């Protein structure tokens, strides 16, 4: 009986130790920032990070490999359905026209928080020191990303018209959305991580480094859409970026600054690769609409 009791106690201790190790491992601080020291002693050090939980090398085949909830998985990407495309481009064109009319009349209205520009991103995976939970939700400014074979052309067009007045720029942006289905990649949304840097990481940033699987919601009643996505974060100073990744992070920064004004530094580019789309409207009741449920 004594021997059996000792075995039971030993087993319990082992389970407890393994459990504590698992908890410790899951909450350990991520090793994030790498530093490049310039040869010029007067220049500042350059810090960047490498996101190791996603492999986007096969995105041209609409496949992303990612470490989701602890396991590496191949996920097929999907194009957003026609209902999402029509709603998104129509609302963006309406908002650009409202800005134009406000500038002409001198009666600018506060921009609405609903609509296609503001995606509400839910993430999880790494509990920050000041947080009780790892789960997080944040509103991110969203945009489209040009197709791979068009991104250089669009970048150059924005650079060539950088010094135009705001009315000309609104005209150019309007044309981009009018041609949106030919111009943009229908499997992606894009954004910027404006506030994360060495010494300060947002909860969304930490979560996405820990687990790239997120859910994004757009609310614009009667329309509402939910997108399940895999997040790829690209630091502009990473010396090992592919040519396409350089184009992507440069474009996202460029199109943001084209309208909002030149930022003092380039920010982290964020690509949301879309795997599922749901109709979250009162009529749709959360129905999966892309890819169609078998």
C-alpha cells in the first residue's frame, strides 16, 4: 500500500511540474527584437523582428502555412464574396465623396466609425504583463492590397502624384476603388501596426506573434461581415525580406501617408490573409458565405 501511495504521489507531482512548465512556457516573454548596428558610429541602431509562426511562401497558390493554437496547419485562402466587394467599394466611394464635398463646402463632418475602413480584430495567444487575459480586441484601419503583378505600378503612381493637391488625390483614390476588382487581391486586407516598437508592444502585436489566427468584424448595419484571417506582419527594416514583401510594406505605408500625410518613420505592414467569410448581418445570422459550406 505504501509503495502504491508513493507512486500516486510521484505521478501527481510529475503532472503538477509538467503543468507548471507548460504554463510557464505559454506565457514566457517572446524573443522579439533583433538589432543591426550600423558601421557609421553616428547612425542609430536598427531594430526589427521576424514573425516565425507563419509561412506565406505559397500565397500565390492561395495556401498559407501557420502555427495556429500550437500546431502547424496548411490553410486555404478564399476570395471575399461579391456581396462584400460591392458593399466595401460602394461605401469607400461614398466616404471619399463626402470628404470632397466637406472640403468644398468648408463643412467637414466627423468620419463614421462604421464601414469598411474600421475592422475590429480579435486576437489571442500571449498575455501582456498588465493584462488579466490574452484575448484582445482592437479597431484597425483597413485597406486593400494590389495584386502582386500590379503593386509596383500602383506604388509608382502614388509616388508620381505625391505632390498633387487633395482634390486630385481624392480623384486618384476614387479611380482605384472604381477599378477595385481588377486592381486588388480579393484574398487580403491590409493595415499598419503603428505603435509597436522596442520597449512598447501592443496587445494585438504580441498576440499575433504568438498566434496568427484572428477574427475580424466589419459593422455597417444592415451589413456586417466576419472574416477569419491569418496575420502576416512585415517589418520595413528586416534585411531578409523578399522583393514582394518589400513592395507590400512600402505600399501599405505609402497609401496611408498619401492621404494622411508623411509619417516620421515607416511602420510595420500587416497583411490579413482571408480563409473564411461570414455574413454577420441580422439576416445572415453568421452564415458562412466564402468558401460556401458543403
